[in-house]
């Protein structure tokens, strides 16, 4: 059962990484298109800056879980690498529990932020007048994937 949960969460993180890479490609296409339009016809895609920023936030948030799964987050282990294996094991568990608590906190408050933006129908103060809750959705989704991946990593460490 534990293995199935771990595999499911890992696949979810992989899906987040695929979505993240799609957003990066869209950002590149949007920026290059804007450059071409500006240089040839002197016209601009008015939403390039705004939507590139939204997609960059999604790019980062959707990639958090996958980055954790692939050990891509920065870890400073100068002190812990010299500790006995048992203490390293306990430190790993403590580190993941703290990270899970912080990520859960961020998930909770990002849900509240999106909910408020939705209730008040907040819009971006730009030409596009984008409903701000739509790009904000990437935050709770990204933090949820990160929380699940932290749980998966915790299950992997405890299993050892």
C-alpha cells in the first residue's frame, strides 16, 4: 500500500514537472513572438509581460514537488554529513516534518488568498484585466504537490 501511494505521488510530481515545462515553452513562444512583432511591425502583444509573469509563477510552483523528488533543492549538509547514521536519519525526519509543516502552512494561506480573490472578483490592474484568482491557483496546487511529495519522501525515509 505504501509503495502505491509513493508511486502515485511521484507520478503527480512528474505531471507537475510536465506542466511546468509546458509553461516555460509558452513563455518562450510568447516573448519571442512579441520580439518578432515589435521588430517587424512595431506592434506589441500587450499581455506579454503580465502573462509571462503569471506563467513563470506557475513554472516555479508546479516544479517544486518534482525538484524535491529528484533531490534538486539546495541542501546544506556540512554538519550533518559528519554525524552518525542514526542521528542523520533522525535529522532527515525532523527536516522533512518541518518542511511539511511549513509547506502545509503555505498551502492553507494560499487557498485563503485565492478564495478571497475569487469572492471579491479581484482583477489585475493591467490592460487584460485578468481575474487574479486564476493565475493565483498555481500556488495552492504547487504547495499541495510539494506537501504530498514531502509526505512521499518521509515515507521513503521511514521505510529504510
